[in-house]
């Protein structure tokens, strides 16, 4: 049976160092060389994910921005790209600003991607996010909403205190045009809210890969809320030991901790060429 194995990154395949361990790289690359079809599905951008999986052989197009982009790291081919329309992106921004929230807007033009935000209105969490990405060519501070929304926009990321973000989440999560994910940041105490067009989900990303490449079976691995819809459409789904309890309840099984290479040890034990 032609099977695709799909792993989330943060909190699942990655360690607290925000990287794939040397052990996991070695073992996954060996399994891929023996014929395993493997990829990942992440909320990260292409550039951020590339840094995190450096050295890993990923033979199948990967899913970025929680499903907003399906992109092949090897051929550099874009397979699927989903953006907000003009009315949608302006509405989302207006809701966020009504609660005093300044988002990062992930945008693109014909030649490059950008992370745009209103300069001077950064929260503590945003400043930490930017400090970790100092020198990133995508960073684009702007002085107006129009500048922030000028390009194709496919993803809003908000970082801040739980109470503030949760109020906006309660408005946006019921709007049928959007996918709105709210969760605690994997490596810090901040909360994150991620807003995408409704069609931009990990579930739709893995469905697309199944239909495009003819996979008969999907097996996935995850740890938190942005993996939930992917669990709903995969034939087998495994939660790492550090996953949210409610996601473990949806899983086919619970495997080892992300810090202990739980995904790779499961693959080593179960993959049959």
C-alpha cells in the first residue's frame, strides 16, 4: 500500500532547540533511502522550516503556513497557494485592531515573501519573535495598514496575552470564511493566534498530496490544536507523549516524547519497504 508519513514540526519532530536531532536526521534519511514517503506539515514559513529541518531528506512536497502553501523543497515548485481576498484581509485586520492586537501579516509578491507589521506597535512577544529572526530578509516593517495589506496575504500571526487574543478568537473562529487557531506558543509562555483562509488547513494539504500523488494511506504525527484537522483525515494518527491530552484522545496511539525522537523511533519500528 502506497503510504505517506506526515509529521508536524514544532513539539513533534523538532526538539526544544527548534531543530531535528542528529539521530532523527540520520534515521529518517536512511528510511527515505529505503523508500519511505515522508514529509512535514507546519505553521512555519518555508525559510523558517528550512532552517529547522536542515540536513533532512524530504522527498515529498511539504505543507507550510498550516496549509496555506504546498511547496517542494527539492524542485522549488509551488503546488498550492491560498490567499485572502481584499475584503477578507481588511476585515480580519479590523477585528484584530478593535481588540488592540497588532498582527504579523505573511505576504508575497511575484518574487519574494514578506513578514509585515506596523513598526512601533510591537508587543513583547512580537519583539522576541523579531529578535530570533534578526537579519531575515523577509522582515518588512511598515507605517500603515495599506502597506501591510498591499501584497498577496495568506496568513496572520498574532502573539500576546491569552485574554486579549481569546476575545478576538471568539469573534473570528465562528466566521465561515476563516480558519482560526489559538494555542500557547510551544517554546514560550505567550499565546499565538493564527488566521488563514478557510481552505488553508493541514487537512486539505494532506488531502491534496494524497490526490496528487496517489497515496492510498496517510499516517500523521502531531502535538496540538493546529494538527487536529489533519488527524481527522488521516488513516492513522499518532500523538507524541507531550501532546495535548484532548489530541491524544483522538489519536490511533500515543508515541514517545519529541525530545526523545518519538516519531523516528515509531517509524523505525513500523515502516516496511
